[in-house]
C-alpha cells in the first residue's frame, strides 16, 4: 500500500478491473483488509477472472464489454482500480473508458489506472517477445512514442487490442480534457513495471458571471432586501 493511502478509511465501494486470477491477486495484494470490508465489484472481459473473484473474495461480478457504453453498472465507487487496461488500448479509446469511470466514481472517490511509460520502452528493446509484437511493430511503436508521446500496435490476431506506450506528458494532456484532476503519478509503481496514476473528480470553479449572479441572489434573498431595492414604501 502506498504511504499516501495508508491512513485512508475503509472504502465502502470498490471497483477492480482484474483480468486473470493472477492479476486479481496482484490488484488486491496490500489492500486485502480494506477490500474485504468493502462492497467489492470485479469487472473484466475475462469472465473466468471475474468468476474467480466472486468465489475467492466474495465480489460482485460484472462482465465487461469492448464498448464502454454497453457496460451496465449502477453503483458509485469510492475507489476504482484499472490495472492493465489502457496499456492494451489505442489512444482514441481512452476517453470513452475515462468517461465510464467518471460516471461511476463517487464525488470524493479516487481512480487508479496503470500505463506503459519510459520503463517499458527499454523493456521492449531487451525483451521483445515478452510483449507479443514483431520487431517491425516494436520499432513503429517506439517511433510513434518518440515523436508524439504515444505509440500503439495490435497483437497479430486481436485487432483493437495490443500494446500501448504513453508518456507522462501525453497522459497529463488527456487528463486536462477529461473530468479528472491529477492527484498522483508514480512511475513503475505496479509490479515495478507499470506507471500508476491516481485521479479525482475535477472541481469545477464557478465562472465570474456565475459568482456575480450568486452574490445578487444572496443579496436579494436577505430579509432587508426589499427595502434596499426600493420595493417597500
């Protein structure tokens, strides 16, 4: 558990994107006492992984979908953990998933998600077979990353699902356009491999016009407002 979260209270509702049963164990490790006392929902395309969490941890199971709009979850969550999802998606699909998580995150909740950053660029060079890409794809992804801060290539037989690289600056720019504010960024925090991001719902500051209107409303609704406005004889 990261020290910044060590003093946090028990989370009432927790959402985990879990993948395989191994990923589920990694996701829950270090937070078992808190998760075990929470309402815990496990969601993934991997139905066996979801079923494992239901059996092993007493989770509420929810099967995912490649299209976020088709994922039906009504609850609001204090904590959402999304490990190893954005690491497999092209950049044009990130916003739709961020919108989903925004819609199910409590107003004082926190979303964690993981990404592939600079560390993985080096690993692609040293362990090319580990990531399931051809040498040509690796060179293409690295070039994209170098030029624009983001690179992606499909797995050979899985269009729409592959390996992505995303720089810290690229992710920060995306978050600026989202409904989240950045709370923390910790490189290689998950399994000494994935970068981990913590974001919270964005606090929207009222515009100057809205502030002025609020001041007028407060003045008008004060007990002596009618006198000041000349409405009483």
